[in-house]
C-alpha cells in the first residue's frame, strides 16, 4: 500500500515536471539549456526528497510497529494487574454491600436492644415488686431449687422430694425443708432455699456510696441470720440417715458474694452450725456428684444381678451335667445287659437249636454286639458355681472399667468420686 502511494507521488511529480518542460519548450523553440538543466536538477532534487520521505515513512512505520509491539507487551504484562484490579473492585463492591448490610443489621439490633431494654426494665421493676413480698420470694427460691435439681438429672419423687411431699401435717409445713435429696443405701441430704434480697436490691439502686455500704452491711446480717435460723431447726436430727448438715441454697450468686465481701466470716460461722451455704453453681456440682453416686450404685446392683443370674445358670448347668452322666451310666448298663443277653442267646439258645437234626447256624442271623460305651462328661468341663465372683467388689477387682468415670471403691462396694 505504501509502495503504491510512493509511485503515485513520483508519477505526479514527474508529470508536473514534464508538463512544465514541454510548455517551456513549446513556448520557446530555441530553448534555454540553462533552464532545462535547472528543471532537471529540480526534478532530481524532488526525487531525492521523495526517497527521503520514503525513508522517513519507513522509519515512522517501523517505529509505529515497535510502539505497537511494546504496547502489546505492556498490555500483556498489565493483564494480571487488570484482572487483579477487577477482583479488587468486585471485592470492594461486596465489602460495601456487606458494610451496608451490617449497618442495617446493627441498626436493627440497636432498635431491638432498646426494645429489650425497655422490656427488661419493666420486667425488673415487676420482679423487684414481686420479690418484696416474702411469700412470693420464698416460692421463687423453691422454684429455682427444684429447677436446679431437675437440671442435675434428678427426678422429682424418685431422686428427691419437695416440701409438699415430705410427711407431716399442714401446720408443720413451715418447719419442713424445701427439698430432701435421696442418697444410695437410704441416706439423704436436706436443702432449704433462702432468698435474702430486700437490702441487696436497695443497695443496687442506691447512688450514695455511704448509704450503699450501710445497706450491704445490713444485707450481710440478713444472710447470717438466715443461716443461724436454719441451724437452730436442726433438720438432721429429725430425719433418719440424714447427713449431719443442711444446705442453705441462695439462688442469687451476686447476693452471697456481696454479703461475703462485707463479712467473710458468714460462711465459716454457718459451717460451725452445720449449715453449708450454696449458690446455683456450687449446689449443681454437689448434685452432679450425688447423681454420679447413684449411677455407681445402680451399676453395682446390676453387677450383683448379673452375678446372681450367672451363678444360677452355672448351678443349673452343673445339675444338668450330673443328670447327663447319670443317664450315660444307665445307658452303659443297658448296653452291658444287651451284650450279655446276646452272648447267652448265641451260646445257649442257638447252640441248643443247632443240636436238633437238620438245623444249622445259617438258619440264625448273627447278633451284633455294641462295643462303644456311652461317653460321660469330663470332670471340670462344667464350671462350678463357686468359681463365679460372689460380689461386685470381686468383679471390680477384675479391672472392670466404667467408661467416662474415674472411681475408687471402698470395702462396701460404694463409689467415691475423685
């Protein structure tokens, strides 16, 4: 394409020069050699310029080609960057959308928190009003205790009994504990719930530090008084096989913590009166230990049952083996009697018959004797009943492992949790 352009330019220039020369020759027949020579030189100069232009065009084209090649290489090198930028742009859009979604979610949560806060304040105020009534307070403590017992895996009426199930008259209801937890082998633990919150709630709302300290001090005295009143009832003397202490259950951890912070001696003083103060966490741990004892007790009973059934089975097998041996001996005696009879039959009866003229041995079939005696059961093949462990302790001494529990057994076969 470029070559055609160059040729066209040369032809045009040559034609122009030829026309000029022709006109000049026609206008002056004599001509001017100097003028012709000048035109020829001009033509030569133009042709030289055309060559120069061609060279420049070629150089420009080569430069353009090199530029395009470099641009292609640059674009090729920038392709990963372009891809990465697109990914970054996409991720930025996603993050922006997520941010908007999170802001909307946070806004919704803040609105819900404000709503919940209002509801909580309403409920708190209602609870405060309700807990100001001693009867409601006591019922709430009993309910919390019962829920905790059930949460520990115990069943009402089986693993524990509540105040309304404890034997006694209605007049004695106030002097009965809130719950009695049953222990293996007839033991029991007495628990009484006490809710002491009047001064504690007042202190929580008090803004004056001095007045708050006075209220908390009175709260500590209230807790100590409840422990003393419970100790004076001496529940452990009223119920057989009861532990020699009573658990005072306080449903609110913070209330006990505040009381102990004011008067750390409350706990030790209560223990000297055979009263152990417990909160939901500590009581739950105790109840889970009791539940573990029950599981160990049930496992021990199951082991005893398996042992007894195994001994009974072995006794039955032993008696059956004796019967089999007796039957084998009887069967052996029968075989001996048969063989004796067959021998006498052949020697006496057939011998007498053959003595008759015309009678031969061929007239009588040969009697078959029994050579194999019945096999008796070998002594020792059947286990003796006294080879079976007599107690759960003997079984446990055989490295019986109870999964997921680590226990040691005392001499009575009861489990002690470690």
